[in-house]
């Protein structure tokens, strides 16, 4: 089947730093690399590298045509990526020696996605297909409503966290994916624990502590992380989500898809970069996890 991803496309500026800067601190970076990123683009690349058919719905500025071309090179259908009058979104990312990161985003063209673009992209979608979105673009609610009416399985990666955005779509979401910090924020805002939310499945990722899957009518199920030495955690969560969705698209049970996604996320943190270094399925199968 097909995964339709309404997602951000960014130019990532990655700065290697000795430590994360404090408020008011000026810090010299040790190096700078630039590449393709954005939560949406990362998930599309991950799902495509996991052997899924992926249609990306998004926008870049005239300065970002290279990003669309690179997504196409990585196996993503780019026919529904518009060229906007706004600049291409970008992210400034600081990565410390422990692989932890802080990120500052400019939305740019990601905030100019229209209903017409979303409608055209989903015009051929239907039951059996998957729709996924995040919080880095415009149009999530309209797209989720349309995808649900068309019978798609709706998966929502609620990052960057926005309580109002979550509330606006929660009743249409089949699976919610969020990290532990976002889960705590959501519980505080709604007064509900992950297992009590209206969606049937909630996956809470916890970095080096693995993840927990909450499913209606079942006890929460924990999945341990695979121990590796992290180099850069940027994009690891997106890689996990992209592989999780691709596994579900291939008909895997949720637990099996999470297992595949856990391996992908573990391998990803051993690499520097974002979308350009997301591992493919063969690399994951060949990698020896110790």
C-alpha cells in the first residue's frame, strides 16, 4: 500500500559543540555540516529505506529544490511537494560529545501548505493506506479529517508538542507516537495517561530506555533499547517512527514493527547527520547489535 506523509522539509545546519550553550553564552562551534532534514523528510526517507512506497506532501522555497531532488533520489514520491514564495524551512542543531542535541527551527515554506495541495495528494488514497503527520507544517487538522474520511490509518507524531494541535485531531488518530517529555506534557494538559487517550495505540519513546506501547484493552508493553555508543541522536526518533510506519504498512503486528524500528533507531544514533544517513533495511539486517 502507500504511506502519505504531510511533513516538514528543512535544510539542517548541524554544529558540533563542546557542550550545549547556556542562556547568554557565546560558544564557538567545532564544525558545521549541512544536509536534508525536517521531521517529515526524515520519516519519509526512513519509511522509503524500509521498502515502503511513500508520497510526501510538503513545500520548499525556490532555494530548496535540491531538497525535493534528494528526497526523490532516496525513493520518495515528490510530486506533491510545492514550491513556495516562502524560504525553505531550516534547523540550526547543536550536537555535543554525548550525542545530545538542541534545535532551533524556522518553519518557512512548511507553514504555507494549502488545502488544495493536501486534497490533490490524497485524491488517490483509500482504505489500506496510511496517513502520517507531525507538528512542523500547516494543514494537519484538515489533512487528518480528510484522511479519516477516506478510511486511511492515521498516525500522528505529536512533535514539536502543541496541546491544542493534539486536541484538534485526537479523535481521528489511530496511533499516536511521542517521546517521554511530550507524553508528560500531554498528560498534564489533558489529565489522561497514554493508555486512557481516545486513540487505539500510543507509542512512547524514551531514548536509551527503549519505548512503551499502550494499546486499548491491553497492559502496556515495554521494549528495551539496543545498547550502542551514541554519536548523534538527531533524527533517531524520526527514523524510529518511519520504520515503525513502514513495518505496519507491510502488515507487521505492532510489536514486530516496534522491534524493527528499535533497530533502525539504534543504528541511526551511531551516525552523524539526519536524513542523508538514515540506514536502509539491508544495513539494519546486516548490522551486529552487541
